[in-house]
C-alpha cells in the first residue's frame, strides 16, 4: 500500500507513514510527493517507543507514529524472505518413556530380614531369661548387618564397637565400667582414623 499523503510505499499492515507520519487510519490527503528510492536489503531499526521494526531510512514508526530520532535506535537484521511454498513437515510421534522407578531410600530403618532376625533373637532371650546385657549383642549385630547392607561399613563397625563392647563390659567386667568405657572410646577413635585414612564409606 502507499501513503495517501506522500505516496511512500508502506507495508500492508502499516498504521502510520514512515515518511510523513500520517495516520493510515485517517488517510490524510495533503498531496502526493515523490518518494526517494530505497535499497531493498538495508537493515532495519527498532522503534524506541514500541519496538516495531522499521526501515533504516524511516522518519516515523510504522506502528505508533512516533519520530524515530526521539532517541537512540536499535539496529536489527533485515527481515528474511519467506519461501512461497514450503513442504509440510511430517511430525512423528513417539510415546514418552515409562516413568523410572524411584530409587530405594537409604534410610536408617532395618531391612525386613534383619528385623525378623532381631525379633527371633529377642524371643530367644526372653525365653532364656537372659535379656540384659545379651540384648546389646543382638542390637549390635542387627545394626551391623543393616548398615553393611546399605554400604555404610564405617557405621557398621562403630555399632559393633559400642553396642557389643558395652554388652561385653557388663557381661565380663561389670566392676570395671570406667576403664571399659575408656577402652571403647579409644577403639572408636582408632576405627574412625582408620576409616578416614582408608576412605571406608
């Protein structure tokens, strides 16, 4: 389309003339003027007011009618010519992959076989009437199996040192509690040093 005011060639959807700023909706008629020849592939500039792309020689924006020299204009790349005929692209659909099962939570709960063995051992201790300190051995062994099952070897041996060690103190040396606990602390610190040196998980 052409501007009815100055005769400048405009895009079909232009709302304002890029040469004289006339509103294309009102079609002001002030007489035709001769439009200057324009290069076809010149870069475009963006309007500072609305951001619309305009030819680099535009004095007014084709969208909002504001003057292009009201501020620094942003230069944009020239528009690419759209092919007249495009082959329709075939879209292939593939079903989404099945959801992956969530990894097993490695908490501190005992696995079911360990819990079953603990209950059986507890029943034997109750039946024999020797619950303490034998129950400490049972808890220590059950915790060792559980921690080793989850790959926490360092924690597994710590549980054996403390629980089985306390049970051994009460069973063998009940009168030497203080030296026994000092020995357990030393063994625990020694095992911690060994586990960190050898990078045992």
